[in-house]
């Protein structure tokens, strides 16, 4: 990078700024394309392994299109099975939570708030729960379930339904073509790189790929594994909202300790509202302690490693900033962009430490 002239650096900065502005303008329609790009990136190693694995058995490698088709069919079957098994349970648990919310609010108002007033000196009158009870009793409970609410909301807006259907169709189509031509696209991009800085750019690209692989592929598996561990453990101790809370804890576990904190707080509250027994918090603590030990001693070291280098605060800021600037597209791009920026900052740091600006002594 230090070999670039000042004019070239300004041109690169201008191009990046213009690209960011265009991305901001097009963000409402880019979501399916970026989602497809992420899926293609995640699936590319699997397709590559299929091509190599079948090569010894045939005179030539397995066709890329056939390998991608196998990946797609397998992914479709797995997602269908997961949807058929999990979505009805999630819908049932969300419905259970909503239908029991008035009773939970009554328990809080009659038992928890008096204790808060007695021991903490806070007036219970500042907590007005009647509005929430009316909301749940007059709207959500009569809606006939969460799924029917979602369906009726989509049906009431033809445009929203059309956009949703278009995205659901567009994402797998774009993913298939990107995955099929992924290696060709990488080769074309490599051919457009300036020869003068080719070694540096390839080095940064390789490091970025390692970071993205560790984060997107490894962390995604960690999130699924933790969601399964938390849900199974909470189901074993007979928590009614086990799947809902377990999946939530696994989903937010991309930030270190956030899944543990969110999960144990939500599960503790749910268990207290369900049983009214403080001793039932002990099994909850045991479940999340086991999950945290599995994450720290097995899942994260094996699946992610120490290549990411993203501070938890940086992860939270990246997600919030991406969502604020570019909406859902920004959330999709936040962590990949942050991971690549970390690689760039490391390179700049090393360049600075080896430069005369840092080493010259006055």
C-alpha cells in the first residue's frame, strides 16, 4: 500500500466513498443479493470438497453444477426438516407466552412489585401494568396464534407479500448461480488486480478469507450448537419456553458472553413466573454453566479459533451501526466488513511499526 502514489490513494478513497453512497441508495433492494452472496461464500468449500472427493473415482472431477446441485438439495432437505420440526414448536411456545402474559403480569403486580417497594424503596405506582394486560387480553390472545397473525398481516398488504415472495425465490436462484461460478468470479477479480501490488493484495485477501471463514462458518455452527445445547437443557428441566429462550441465547452468542447473559436472565425470569420457586433457578444456572464451558473449552477453540480478533464491543457497534446506516443489508454486512477492516488495520499497524515515522529517533 505504501507504494501507491498520493493520487492513486485519493482515487481509491473516492471510489470507496462513491461505492458506499451507491450501496446506501440501493440498500432496500440489495438484501436478497447480499444474503445470496453470504450463502454462496458459506457453501463454496463444501462444493469444492465434493469436486475433489469424487475425482479419484472418475476420470475427471465432478461437474461444478452437479456439486452445487447436491449441496442445494442437501441444504433444502435439512432446512425443510428443521422448519417442520422447530417452527411449529416455536409458534406454540410464542403462543403460550402471549396467552399467559396477563397471568405473568398479575403475578408481577401482586407479588414482585410489593417486594420491590418493600426492599428497594421504589414506589410500585410508577409501574403501570394495566395497559400491557389490556393489550394482550384484547388483541394477541384473540388473534388465534402467532402464525395466523403473521399470515393476516402479510395478506393485508399485497406489496409486502409480493416483495417477500420475490425475495424467497430470488435468494436461492442467485445463490445457485453465484455458487456455481464462485471460482470463476474469484479468478476474474484476481486478473483485474494491479500487478504492482498483487502480492500484498493477495496476502490481505487470504487473511481476510481466514477471518471470515472462522467467523461466518465457525461462529454460525457455534451459534447453532449452543442453541441446541441450551434448548435441550432447558427442556430437560421442564421449562415451558425452552426452545424459544434456547434459540434466542444461541442466536446472540456471536457476541462473547451475551448469549449466556441474555439466556440465563430470560430463563430465570421464565422459570420464576412458571414455578414461583427460587430453588428452580439452580437447574437453570447449571444448564447455562454447562453451555458456557462447552463454548469456551470445545466449540469456539475447535470451530472458530483465535483468528477473528474482534472485540465484543466492536461486534456490537458494527451490528448496530450497520443496521442504522443500511437497514437489514447493513446487519448482514456488518460483521464481514468489520472482520475485513480488522485485517486492514493489522496491516496498517504493521506497516506503521516498520516505517521510519515510528522508528526514527530524534
